């Protein structure tokens, strides 16, 4: 006790100082990771737009919202890596667009009022996305019912304790409100755009104008490449002259990389087969096939019956010959080893046409009336029909399946759809016979009640099987993975400089690949899929730096950073050099050919001297971008239909896509429009469609125009 007291007396101040220092350190550490992080050297933004940051937390939330929206639109299907990368990219693009549009809207006084927000989410004229939300559809009317929205928000926590349904709904609301201001801004441009009458009239006139020409085309290939030298400076000068075509709107980088692919070996194949062979005996003898499949297979048990037409397998003939209880396999198909057991066999139609009348026993989980009351009502309907009542009239009067009233209660279902139907309904129409009638009770959330059903027609009756399949994708095992990773690591360790990397690829015969135009914001890299980690490395690297090993989509990658393209005029590099060189060389060849034949006055003489055919293009239209037999030559087309050209006179030479043209106009004429197409009503309709196309283009390009004029700086490592 005295020792403790001594420490207290002697070291109390020191201990207090240490505790205080620790607290300060903790606060500073927390601050550096929070909104004040930039004060301590850490920038938490993913991008800055005109100096205004987009915080990483906002970006993460947007990605999460879009993942929820994707899950909703795809009915819960999980995201694969490529889709996840696209979602990340879209979230970033939309955050930047929204910020830029919001700034413009603030200047213009464009807002979404509280009343508008309420109407967009909860009103009778809610946003189309919300009106299409299945939960808000009235099952009686099949129409959007805004009253169901508040009910859903109240009941969601009890109906879905996981909170996912409510989380998804909040993401939808957020998207609708964010998108509303974007729509308003875009509509400013769209509503201001129209197609002037004089442009429409000119386009209509072009549709009536036709011409025919005679021509000689002297291809550039007639001058040998070796006779036309092209210098580096000439290529760069060409790019400057055509700067709009060769301007990079955003900086990018390029890499060369080697790939060590994870390819399953014979050992992996043997292991996969071994697992299935071990399961085969149990699979053959079990009665509970569903449990065995769900426990051992990558695909869950599907109880649906299939026929040869709906069972897509090259082994269908062999499997359908088996008796009930027999197992086929293991067999290999679509990179997967499989065992398939015939669980049951019966003759079933390929499709069934039926009609029904539904009287519901439940609505939204609540009982509508006593079961006996509903049953008596259905029985009375059945009696009336038996006595000769008109089925369509009975459907219109009684059925509570609103979706079938217009068709007289009729439906046609294929065998593939049987599993999606209520068991009682599906079993009767497929197992019964054409002409049979029956009252069937169904218990499910959507169509709980009594169905009076008539089977009208069955087509394509044939043998069908209920199959159970255990599937295992052939994958590289741990030994293969370790072996391939070892090779990749060894290569990266030995060849960690640009020079060594290049020499090793030549010496070892490793296939070196190229990925160029990699932007800061890219998540997908062509040929590599979702490769965000690699992109981060690329933007931290210098030219000729070699990476460590990246694991990407079933392969190990080692990359070398080969080049950087800054915003502005493109570099002349290995990717664009062949094209630029060809274009410059063709310009020089065009001059040689023009000089050679400029004094020749007739097409016949030009054809004879050049040893090229004298050809003819007949009856081509002014509104088409192509000339018969000639191809895409817009300048020549424009000249032929201009006032400059004179009939039967050889035109000045034209530099075309792949040669020099000498042309003579033989005929120019008009074919009047069809009177119906020339009617005022039709013209008004066509002009309206042209205006709509123009408006749609403007609506999709407004945000891109803002991005081009904005100063955007990305933080690569935070994405």
C-alpha cells in the first residue's frame, strides 16, 4: 500500500501529463480521419469540382445507394465485379454532374420546393420510378396507390427486420429528389430547342434530289509507300492541324503487363471429379434429393419439370433415356462438372391455354370473408357456367384478377413457367386434360383464393423430367494457385525495372499485353475487368516503374507504366502512330496523283493513263451519306448536289478516303415525294419527331458540356 501511495505522490503530475498527451493524440488522430482531416495533411475528398470538394463519405453513400437501386431493378441479383465497377463509376460521374448542375440552378433560382418533394414522393402524380414500385400497386385496380406508401413506411420495420426494404426505399427517394433538379435544368435546354422550318424544308428537298455520275478513282495504293517518306515532325504537324480530332479531354496513362493465368490443372480436374464421384452413391440412393443438391451444389435445387426443348444441354438425349432414380455423370459442360438425377418422369404439354375466375379469400395478408362464404360463391359461379352462362360475362362481373378481365380470364403458360405458378393452379392445368374444369384453392400472397379453372387447350405433349443436378465449377485449386502465384512473384522480384521487364518478356517468351487510355477515374481496365487497385498504382508510378503482383479476376498481373498523356494535344505514340503516318502519307500521295493528272481533260484519258476503270454511280440520293459503288465520301456528295458542278465537265480532283476522284455529272433530277408523306399532317409529325430527337440529345449532353468547362481534380487514392 505504501508503494502505491509513494507512486501517487511522486509521479502524479507525470502520469497526468501522459494521460493528457494520450488524449490529445487520440483527438488529433480522430480529427485527421474526420472532416478536419485536410488540416492534418489528409484530403478526404474523392474529387474537387471548381475547388469544391466531394467527400469520400458522400461518395461511399452514393455507391451504396446505387447498389441498392441495382438490386431493386435486378430483383435481388448480386453484383458481379464488372457491374460493381460500373456502379462506382456512375456514382462518381453523377455526383460531379449534380454538383455542377446544382451550382447553375442556384444562379438561376431553380429549386425543388417542399411541396414538390411531397408530390414527387407521396402524391398521386409521383415520379414514374415510384409509381412503378410494386409495393405501391393496388392489387384490386392494378394501379399506383399513393396511400400505400405511408402504410409501407410504417410497416416496413416489422415486415422486414433486416431493414433492407426501408434502406432500398430511402435510396429510391434520394435518387428521385436528386434527379428532379437535373431534369429541370435539362428541360431548360430541351424546351428551347426546335427544328426550324427552313431546315426541315431543306432536308425534305434533299430527299427528292437524285444524281448520276461517271468517275475514275485512283487509289492511294497505286503509289508505293517506299516512295513517300513521312517524318516525325510531319506527323506532329498533322495532329496540330487537326487538333479537335487529336485532343485528350482528360489525362490518361498506359501500361504493358504480363499475365499469369489461373488455369485448372489435371490435378484440379481430378479433385473436382473425385468430389462428384464420392457424392454419386449418396445421390443415387437418397430420397431427399433437394437437401443433397442444396448442400453440395453451386446451383440450388429447381423442382420444375423440363422437356428436351427447355433443357439446354448437349447431354439431354442421354439423360432423358434414363429411368427414374438413375444418375448421369459426372459430365463436363460450360466449364462445370455435373451429376444429374432423374427424380420423376411424366408426359406434360409444352404449353397450356386456360381461363379462370378468381374470388379472393385474402388481401394483403388479411382475410376478406369466411372461407365457406367464398367457397359458396365460387360454387354458384361454377353452377351458372354449367347451366350455360357466358364465361366472359362472368369474368367481367365476378373475377378479382383484374389483369385478365380484358382477355376473358384467359392465359397461356409454357412448361418453363409452371414453377412460377401456384402449385395447385400449375398442377391442375398441366396434369389435367383439355376440357377439364375444376375449382382449386390457392394459398399465396398475391392470388390467395378459389379459382374456377377451365383447361382450353394443351400443345406439344411429350416426356418431361424433374431433374436434380449437382454442379461444381472447375476452378484452380490451392496447389495451382500457389504455383502460379509463385511464378508471378518470382518474375516480379527478378524484373523490377523497366529494362529488366522488357528483356525478361523477350527471353522467357511471356506474352506482353498493352492497356492504354487508363483514366484516373477508371474502375474497369479493358482485358482485366475491375482493376481499381491497379489504376491507383498506375497514377502513383513513374515511367518504366514495375509493379508488384496484382490479383485480378482469375489471374496474377505484373505491370510496367509506359506512358503519360496529359490533357490537351495527344502524344504521338505507338498506338496512334500507324494511323497518323498513313493519313500523312495519303495526303502526300494525293498531291502526287493530282499533279500527275491535273492537265488531263477527259475521264477516258485519266482511266487509260492510270489503268483504273471508268465507273458509273446511278441515282443516288442527296440525303444519303453514301454514294452507290463509291462509299462514304461526304465532300464529293456535297459538291455533286451543289450549284458549282456543271454537267458533262470533269470536276477538279477530290481527295477521298482511299484515293483521288475525277468526276463528271451525267444527270441530276428530282422525284417528288409521295403525296401522303408530303401532307401537312405527316410533315408536322416528322418535324415533331426531329425536334424530339434534338431535345433528347440536348438533355443528355448538358451535363457533359458543364464538365468540359469545369476544373475537376481527382484524388485517385480515395476512389
